[in-house]
């Protein structure tokens, strides 16, 4: 019998059992001295200055900063899709040496398979993992329901809005039950209304699953609305210049005065750092 944890509900093939105090769905990460250099037109460029960071299991971390400051590079290294020039990433005490099922990276583009419908897009990773047809259908349906796409199981990507496609991508990632979600501006290409709705839904899903999330954004208010901590990056070379612990009660609304005040403080730090003006925005 397989078991999967979703917040305070333990779902099994036999049914649902309520758990009073479930363990975090995520795992801790340790980033120790990670840096990245590459050669461009005959000269060495430092893309990412050594980064040291400890992330607690189930923590929601937002990486905030302008383009070119190493945020996406750091996610790729944590995911095991890119190699660092130096330093080590540890996931739950194990050194990261490549991709793993404990970490999933979501991009701004949903990267769905256009020849598959929603159901089979969500099932894809499960099929690759060798899970049987009946069980993967049950798992896929559970996460389709979780992202509020019930009724769209047989729809293809061209029939879905941008926000719906991102929900499918999120359901596909969650179906694999990773401990860590690495999200690279997943809402960046969406309209403001859809983006606000997905922020709320992501926070709800995170509260239920307690995955460890690292979320890259250029949007200051989005970072404050979602994060337990906001790490501010500056470019040339990419590096963390400030950390802000967000102690505002949840759920947070973008128009809340306390959130707006916090955004003003962070924006000031960004604009005081070299070459950052205009690279991030408040809304």
C-alpha cells in the first residue's frame, strides 16, 4: 500500500487518515560556498559569488533581485542541472551530485507536452518512475483536484490559459512528491489578476504539503506575500546582500499596509545597491 503525505491528511489507496501533527513535507538544504564562473569572449565572468545559505525543512524562501544576479543559476545548481565552479549543496544531509526526485525545478514556461492532455501530462513523471496505470491515475487526479483543475483532465495545452498551464505544471511536480520545489519566476509571464490568484493558491498548497520552496521573483510584493524569508541579490557578481525575515501573519494581501511598508524598505536596499535600479518592481 502506498502512502503520500498532503498536509494534515495522509492519503492511501485504502482511504484517508487524518494526522494530528504531520512531519514537514520538505527537507533541509545547505548551500556552502557555491559560486559559478564561466568564460565569455575570452574572459572569465563571475556569475555567482560564493553563497552560503541554510534552509529549514518546509521553509518558503524567496530570492529577489534583478536579471543577471545569479538567482536562476543558483536554482539550477541546487536542482543538479548545472555544476558549480566551487562549493557544495547538501539536501537532507546528502551531497547533491546531479538531478534527483527529491528536487523539482519549475520554470516560467510550463513546458507541458502539447500532445498529451492534462491527465497524462500530470501522470508523465509517474509513468517514467514505473508506477502502474491505476495508481498513477489516482495520484494524478488527486493533484489535479488540488490545483483546482477538476473537469479539465481531457483538455490539451492549447485549450488552457497561461494560469491553467502553470497549474498543470505544478500538479505534475507535486505528483512526484518532491521534498523541494525550486520555482524560477513561475508567474512572471501571467497577467496581474491571474498572478494574484496563483500566489494565493500556491501559499495554500504549501501550507498543506509543507514542501521546502525556493522561489525566484523580480516582484518585491510577491516575495513578501509568499516568503518566510526574502533574500535580496545584487549582480556583478551575483550575491546575497541582505536577508529579511517576514513576520507578517498569513494569509497576506498585497495591499496590506504592513506589506507595503516592508516592500518600501526592501526596494530602498535594492536601489542603493549598484546596477539594480529598474531591475525589480513593487507590483
